C-alpha cells in the first residue's frame, strides 16, 4: 500500500511532497532532475519491492523536488540551492536531525554540497553514478542529438531517452522509464532542471566532505566510466568504491540495496556508541519496549485533558521504575517507552516493577476505563545501533514486535533474554515460535510470570 503522502514547507516557501516508511535508521533517497514522482514510482514493481525491502531495516524517505511529481509546480527552476531547500524542508518536517543520504546521478552533487554545508545533518552518503564535474552524470552517447526533440516531440523524446538509458533488451522496463519521465515533469521542466544541475561543478568541495561515502559503479554500464567513480573515491577522505554487476540505469536493485544496507548499518553502528555505553566489546544491551493497550480508544474516551492526565501518571510510574533498576530511557512515544539496560536481569525486574505499579495505581476503573490503564511489554537483547539519542536495528525492531504480541498487563521476552537470566528465579510460560513482521526468522517468545 502506498504510504501516506505528506507535504513539507521549505524556507523559501515551496511545498514538497514526501512519504516515509519503516522503523529503522533514516535514509533519504534523492533522484536526479526529470526522474521523480513518489506516487507513480510506487506502482513500478522494481521500485515497490525495493522500498519494502529497505523499510525492513531503515526508515526510507522519498520526496519530489520542486517542479516534480506531486510537489509544487510552476516555481523557478530546480537548482543546487532549491534542491537543498527541499531536502532540508523534509528533514525538518520529519524532525530528523541526522540522516543517511542516497543520491543518484546529478542529485549526488546536491548531496555532496549539503554534506559539506550541513555536516551535523548527514550521517553518510551513498552515491550512484555521480559525476562531480560540469557535465551530467548520466549522458548517453546520443544525448546531444536528442535534446532538440524535447520541445518538438516530448513523447518521442522520452521514448528515445529511455531507450538510450536502458537499451532494447528489456522493452517493458524501457517503456516504464519513459512513462516515469513523463509522470515526473513536463518537457520544459525537464530541460530546465536537467541543464541546471548538469552545468554545476562541485569538485572543489570534495576534499571538504567529512562523512563516510560509498561510491557505486555499474560494472557493465555502457556510458559511465569507472574513472569518474575512482576520482570521487580518491578525492574524498572517507570514501570507498563498490563495483556492482549489471548495466541498469535504475539505482535500486538487489545489488545496490545490499551494498547500501551493509554500508549504512556499519556507519550507524559506529556512530555515537558511547552515548549508550556501546563501545567496542560492550555493545550487547537488553531492550525494553512498552506500549499502552488501546491507546487511541483511551484518548477518545477521556478527551485530551483527561487522557493527558492519565498519560502523565503512566510516564511518572515508568520513569520511576527505570530509575530504580538502572534503565536508560531512550525515548517516549506518547503511548509507550523505549529503554535500554546493561543487564537482562535488571530489565526483567524493571518490567515486573512497572506492571505491579501500574496495576496498583492505575489498574482499577479509572475515569471511565473499566480495566484501568494496561501496558504491553516486550523485551529483547542484542547489539542495537546508537544514533542521535536513539536506538535502531534488528534488536529494537524485535522488541517492538514482541510487545505487539502481548496483551495488556503481559511481559513477553525473546528466547535470548530467557537464556540470559537462567537460574535467577524468573518463571516463564512458553508462547512458542512467533513470526515477527520485518524479520526473516521466527523468534521463540516466553511470557514472564510476574
């Protein structure tokens, strides 16, 4: 299902369409001028499958730069500055302090400059077929001869452009690329945006890029030379080259996804580990995730003021339990908490204390709630990724999915947690192997008897 499309205002007054999908580290996908329609591309099978794949380990974010797709049209042409404004507007709208950027072709120029101007907002760059010099990153040998067609026969131009990019081997995909261009921009918008970024030379900023960079090159691309990729890697201090199979001009396929996934998660795991005590050799943590049962119904029944009073009590009780057992509050989501512990035993003791306190103080009929306030708790253990006062990764996702399996008042734990506290006096009921959405293998889950 197409994610909910929202709009972000920019500092210069434009309105930018975007969507976000997933639970993990934030990664923003930036496409070159002439190729961006966040609604149409979702219906292209290759794009859809890729977005769903990436959303299993990241929060994938797509937006249409101005004069493209569903974003505001009829504005002054796309430029380096305007594309930067669009990206910043989306990050601010989502309240994302640092994101990983994936940029294809000429969008890579924007990403490189943005990383230099706003290093605090960029965790890493993944560049696909990017040329930093004053020429388009994806020229076809026949490109110059096609340009006059833009104004005279837009439909024919897009068909020939798609053929130049993708060849004739896969006619169906070539046809989709042509339609993708037409759904993204008008002929005038394509000519204006494409020429604007192609003429820009950002080679001068390359030595100033301080974030980790992955440069990707297609092994069999017919018109993008590996020398261009090597020049980026040799000039950027913390850059690496990944040569991938195939010649497809489409950025997203399994080879690209796996290269980006390995790179982004490696960078994310290395960042800010000390914030949560996740230094090398001390990265294993127990993750506690709580969730208020029927949170939406609670607010509707009590109203804003009554609901907020009850939630304040819930927050007080939860924080008291965390302090008493050495838990670190990672964040409160309004309807629950994410917390981290250095000890599995302390995490289970905290969960038990929390449930008992909630039952004693808020567990009877409260302001019209027949069963009081009931909270689900899920606990997992592993090596989460620490980034900007938050935790990400499979360990965290699994804790949230386990909490979702619980009933109000229950504490469910992953098998690894049960094994960590073996012989320490805890009693469990076996709930069997459970499939967890977004994770490949099922997890054996146990109910903690408290």
